């Protein structure tokens, strides 16, 4: 995909380690439940183990929806930079990001850039807020109140993590939202990975 090579060359790229092989890509796809978008697969295999940008500027992408973290997200490298981290991180976030979605990269705040492989919006790219700030906007009360809400509906939340309580409350009140409950705390970046790559631009460090 020459256009991706040309784009990366224009943004700047520093290779750091060995890119994921076919076996690792297949493992990621097995976890996600579908094939990676072709442009995503190519990018990870060719550029996933290096850095975009340089010391003079960072690479950013606009976030297309209102997001509590701002209007753009930095995209420097993928989890493939450290070998099997790209696989391991999928297990870390299992149950926290929607099923069929993979965590591709993180920003400096610990949030994730995600690719929907086999979820509700296949091919799209999302920003995942690890603090789940949307919850404070939609629920007037505490986590204890949300847990009580779940208990009263017949869901035993006594051993739930904070994330489980928030996700469970969203599912309980799914009719309030403009997207599937599991996508609350997710903000659209681009409708496809190709569009995501084309949106990348240089920004000040």
C-alpha cells in the first residue's frame, strides 16, 4: 500500500524493533473475532514497532466527537513496539472495551486508540477514556448508588469492580444513550482505519 508508505515518510518514522509477524497478527484477529482492516494490518506489520514523528513535532489525529480529553489524540506508536504487548494488552482490557474491539495504542494519559474489528461498528477507530468520565455526566450520584441500582434490578454487584459497576449501569439504562451501552466512554476518531491514517497531522511537541 504505497499511499501508506508515502504518508508515513511524510510524517517521519523511526524503526525500533521487530514488527509483528503473521502468527501474532493472526492471534490478534482470533482474539478480536475477525480480520483486521487491510490498512490496519499493513500498518501494524510494517510500522507497528517504531515511532511516528520526531523530536520537533508529534503526530496527532482529531477526535470527531466531543471528548472530555480534548479535540485530538497523539498517535506515536502501537503496542507492538514491545513485541507481545500488542497481544497481552487485549487480555488486559477484555471486558473493559467492547467485544470485537482491539486496543492498538495508548496516549500519555493512559487512554487507548482502539480499532473495531468485529464489534458494532466494524472498521472504525475510537478513543477510549479509561476514566469513564461520561458516567459523571449521566449519573447523578455515587458508585454506591449505581451499585444499589444494579442490586435493585436483580444484579448482584457486590463483587463488581468499578468498571463492572459503570458498565453494568450503562447496560441497565441502555435506552438513554445514542450508542450501544458498551461503547459509552468511547469517542469516534474515524469511520475507517484508512480515514484515521489520512487524518494524521504534525503538531507541536
